[in-house]
């Protein structure tokens, strides 16, 4: 059974049933400077918020955008730093008031081919551990001709690429007919 989201759309990311679901509209409330229009479909692995779980902080999100995000390594670095710093600021309001030193996010990406980027994000976990976390990330891009939308799928985990969670994330499908 699909979880209802705040905007009652169906999540277009197909995962195992026990992955939590969320959908957010652009512009993102926590990162309004990402000037995109569309939706973000998110699926969280069952252990996402459990610090000792094998799938801690492992999740996927799909940006379905009206305009071309013009992805490049530099653009992804900037967008992900804005995205994660925005999340941290919203979630860590109390910590920031107490002058706790929270490091700004830093992202690094390499272009694998015309539709895939691999990277790392050095950021802070404001949800569970309240400590720095290094996330591996794979971004896959494609244009959906039938819907006239730009799709960017982000798979994220602190686990090494050979870990079992990456096998599960590689199986995540998008429920959208594009050709």
C-alpha cells in the first residue's frame, strides 16, 4: 500500500514496499534558491533514520522538472550543497541557536557519461546522529519525451558502492512512460 503524501500524488519511485515515501513540490521550501518547477519523489530505506542500521541515511529521490536542469559536475555540486545546507538549516534550528558549529556541505561530482554522474557529499546529519556524514551519490539523468519532463534520479548512501544497499537502489524504477 502506498503512503499518502502531503500533496496526495502517487510516488513514482518503485521500491520495496517497506521504503517510506514522500513527495515535495518545487520550489523546495528548505532550498528556495533551487529555481526549479516540478516535484521531488523520495523513498527512504527502512533503516534510514537508525544510526547503526546497514541502510542508515540511504535513500533515493527523483526530481521531475519542467525545465532542463543543465546538469554538469559543477551544477550538481552547487545544487547539492544548497539542498543539504537548506535541510540542515531547517532541521537544526535549535542547534544553530546554541551556536553549535555545523560544517557547510561540500559536494564533489564526476561525469561518468552523458546521463550519469558519481559523487560524494560531505554534510551533516541533522535528523539522527547530529554528526558529520559522508554520502556517496549516483545521479542518473534523462529526458521524458512523452511527459516533456526532465528526470534526475539521485541514489544516496554513506555505504561503499559494493554494499548490499546499492544493489537495492539499482533496482529502483520510475513509474512513468517516457517513450
